[in-house]
C-alpha cells in the first residue's frame, strides 16, 4: 500500500513541477462541470425542490384536461366532486386577481386569492397568527373576513401581532383580519400568488348549488389518501364530470378523458420546465464534450509515457504499478477540475439569477449546496478516472521492446492515435448537435423579431387601475370614472393621446386574456378573446383598420351593439367579408348577446412576437354587457395608456396627481412602458437563447481545443517522418495539405454524424420550440449550414498551426536520429 501511495505521490509531484498538462486538463473539465453545477443547482432549487408542506407528493390538481395538461375547474364542476373517493380533502381557489385595500397606510392594489376554508387543511398549513375562515364566513352573505399574506403583514403592519381583529377596507367594504398566512403559503400553491409585496385571501363563498361554469383561474387541489394513486383519482374525476354533462344532455367526443388529475408540483413548474429542460440537455452535451476532450488529452499523455513504461516493465514492475501514475494524475485532474468547476458554477449562478424570472426561484437566491458539491466531485473524479482507464486500455499494447530500442523517439506513430481521431469526431458531432439547437433557437428568435406585432409600443406608458367596487359597483359608474380620468390624463404636459381598455395589445402574464365562445350567423363556433376598448384605442396603439370604421362616442349603452373584429377572425370565419355581419357570443341565459361588425382591425400578437395571433372581438367599453364587465373587473384591472413626446417615465407624477384629483382613495399599480411589457413576453425565450448560446460557445471552444491538442501531438509524433519527407524533396505545402486533409477528414465525419443525429432529434426539438418559441418545426437548413461552416472553420484553425509546424521541421534533426 505504501508503494502505491508513493507512486501516486510521485505522479502528483511530477504534475505540479510541470503544471501545463494539469492546468489544461483540469480547465477543460472545469468548463463542463461548471455548466453542469449551475444547471443542477437551478433544477434542485426549482423542479426538485419539494413543496414546503407535509407530504407534498400527495397533493394533486384536478380539472379539465387541455392539450394533455390539467387546467381549471369551474365552481359548478367542483361541486360534483363532493366526497371524492381516495382523497382526504378537496379545496377550490381562484387566483390571478387584484383587490384594492385601505387602512394603516396609503391605499394600494394587491394580489387577491379567493379560497374556501378547506384550502389550508388540504395544503397541511396553519396561519402563523389567528385562524382560518369559519363555515359562516365561507358562505354567501357571511361575515367579511380576510387573511393576510406573510409578506403583506410584514410590509404594511410591520409584523405586529396585534393585527388580528383589526378592520381593513377591501374594495371599500370593511373586513376583519382573522389570520396571517405562513410564508410558505405562496410557494406551496400553484402560482406565484403574491408577487410584488404580498396580498390577501378572501373566502370564495360558494352557494350551496353554484351555476358558475367559469373555469378561468379556478384551481381545485386535493390531498390523496394513503395508497391511492393519481390515476385512480383522475379516472374518478373524469367519470363524475362526464356523468354530469351527460345528464345535462351536453354533446361532445367522449372517447378521450375530458378531466383528470396531476401533481401540484408539476403544475407549479409548468412555465419554467421547458426552459430548464433545454438547460439540462445543453449542459449534458457540454459535459460530454469536456469528458471526450479530457479522454483525448489523457490518451495522448498515456502514449507519451510508453517509453518510461517499457523501461519499468523490463525491470519487472507489475501491471498495476505501471497504471498508478496515470490513475494518480487522473485523481489530481479530477479533484482540481471539480474545485475549479464549482467556482465557475457559482459565478455562473450569480449571473443567471439576474436573468431568470423571480417567480421561478420563489424569491430565494440559489447557491450550490452540499448536493451540488457532491455532484461536482463525482463528475470530476469519474470523468478523469474513466478517461485515464480508457487511455491506459488503448495504450496497453504499446509497451514493447520497440519502445526500448527506439529510446522514446518513435513518438505515438501514425496508427496509435486512432482512438484520438475517433474522439475528435465524437467532439465535433456533439458540438454540432448543440450548435444546431442554438442555431434553430437563434433563427426562430430573429424571425420573431422581424414579425410585426400589429401595434406600436414606443413612447407609450401604461398603468393599471381597478375601480374600488364599493364606490363603483356597476358598469355606469366604472365608465364614468374611466372617462373622467382619460380626460384628466390628456392634460399632462407632453401627452398627445390617452385610452382605456380592459386588455392591452400585449400581455406578459397568463391572465389578462378573457376567453369566450362565439358563433357566426351560420353556426360556426369560434374561440375568441373579448377586449373592451375606449375611444382612441386604435389610434394610440397605431392598430390599422383594414375596413369599416372605428368606434365613436355615439357607440354608447343603449345604442346599436357594435363590434370590431381582428382580420384573422374575419378571414377564418367570414371569408374576409365580416363588415355588416353579426356574431353571437354564448353565455348562460341572459349573458348571451349579439353585435353587428362595423370594422376589421389588424391582428395583434397579444402574447408577444413568439406566439401566434389570437382572434379578438373588440367592444366599445361603454357597451360591454354588465355580466361580462363584472367578470373583467373580478379578474383584471382596467388598463390606461398614454402616448406623447419625451420620456414616458416623466409622466408618472402626473398620473398619480390625475388619479388623486378624481378618486383620492383609488390606488394606481404597475406603471410601466409598453416596450417593457413586450420585452417581458419574450423573457423565457431570450433566457433560453442566452443560455443555449453560452453552452454552444463552450462546446465550440472545447471541440476546437480538442482538435488542436490531437493534431498538435499527432504532428509532433510524426516529426521524423516529416523531416525525412522534406529531406527527400517534398514541398512544405504538400505536408501542410497532408496534415490538413487528415484533420479536416475527422471534422467532416464528425459533422456528418452530428447532423444525422440532429435531424433525428428534430421531433423532440420541435416540441420544445413549440412550447418556447411558438414554432412547429425545428428543421432549419440555414441554421444547419451555418453550423457546418462554423465547425469547419474551427477545425481548419485547429489544424492550421500544427500543419504549419509540420512544414517547418528541420530535415537534419530527423536524419540525425536515424
């Protein structure tokens, strides 16, 4: 054992005396480990992070299936699941809303969640102060009660424990503060509920028999009983809801499940998952390339020791002792690479956290933990030792008497580098796969950037205002407030246009787009977005009208009901001739209404340039039916927009003064430019592009370094051959062509393999792009051609310097050795 340790120590001393190889090999390994550690820490903090509740694996979401994913469940559908077998509790919440609060400070708009009293027991949580809702509070007309989020309690009340029992104004109505939620409530839920400083929870207060079929933002959460699977509950949910709709004589295709269940954890990370999966794939490819590169270097190192090994073998050294120097050096390379990789990974995480959406990280900072350190050390030692063993196995037959006779002058030889050439081809192939993915993403984002949004976003400032319901309970009072405010905003210096709308032309969140069903006169059904807009909306956002007229001040309540539709809706459902036609929007009984189409507007990309258009029906804000307006106001605030000269940020003070002059108790929220909203709609895709571009650059760097190392050593090993060729009259340019031909042949074969694999992965990449970039195909010949050019250029540069050295070998040096 002491002899073995001495051999390892001797190998370490030799490496440290001449640290060039150690620095190169551990640096290559550190690049791969650094990328992997950063991604692993992100995955651990998000996708692998358990919900902060007891037994989180037993929490599931039940709802209607939409494209294979579990969605919302309406209150009426929820009530069909009473006493659901296989669950210990079932709760309903409505998320994505806002509310105006007042008391103990300035009025403000905060996030609002409506939930039944079963939600906290279902999650396994208790208030940190006070209590949950009572049965009386969670019913229509019950006492007004409110729960504070932990963040709002700390920010607005300074963490005062005596807050329980106090009264606060919620939408102009007094409500009693009955409890403070734990800080883990938001993280344990399915959305980032209380972003931006906290919010409140109100009782959902369902009637005994609800006739509300609105699935919008309603989430049903169940806790499974012991031994019950998600599939069992999903089948039961689907059976009950099908039976209800059959009893209602509702038609439909019942071959596939309409309802189901899924993990709450998976729903929580639904937005982040596609981007993070791309990160995982990219980091894995970079790590593979680093390992292949390291194997190449270790192979060349092992072959350079052949003469020393031959001498020691002739003196009787056993095979294991001959392996110890390489294994000892591999341990040192692995440990140094792991430490350097951890440092790179920590630095990369510090940068990533400034780019990644805050809701993905649940407001916490990400740091590599003990698990990340363990993964880094395991990857470093495993990769280095595997590379050393592979190099020893490949060079085992080279320890011969020829090595003694040649005195170590024969080098590696022409055929000794066969495995090295194979590894170079593997490097190029892996780099080609990653670069193809990066090229496709880049091309998709470039194409999207060139796609017209259908509206102008420059020099526009927007803000949100949710009319206090206690002071503005109906459509008439809300319309009066919005019109007075629009007139006051127009007086701000520098402002040339103002407008009010229920929806901006682009939205950066999952809400703000009100879905409904409509029918044409001949019965064609269409899924559309409903937007209520005030006068001047189309002019302010420069949305072109392709026919008909704009809304006028005569389009008021009581006048003929009119609508403007987007051009894609007109083309799809009216064959391009929509003006003068009617449409009917379906509702429940008296909620249904009809309108005459008076104009056709240019289509807009409401979810940003990376997603397809959504058919839109625009209604004059004053004509939006009362039930629809109430739904709008319960889910979303009104949006106001100002356009003018100068910097939009300069208008912020004027906005607050205008609102305070008309409604002193009315909060203003989310004052921001339209340009920033548009940028937010592409945040996930831009982040994915940035990271995959970084990984692709690392892959290119590692592949080029690997090609250069192999070619440089191969040329050095054939120095005598090249010297003899030159002495016999060979031209230096011929030797350059000889070396380049061999090196570029390896690059070409690697490109062929990489492109074949990339084409084979087109379908999987298409699914990622469909979710992230809105594209249906990942096949991009221009991107693949660009990858071939870039890798070929990198290969040429990697081969050029060794080829030039081959042409400069002094003939007399080679002949002197013969």
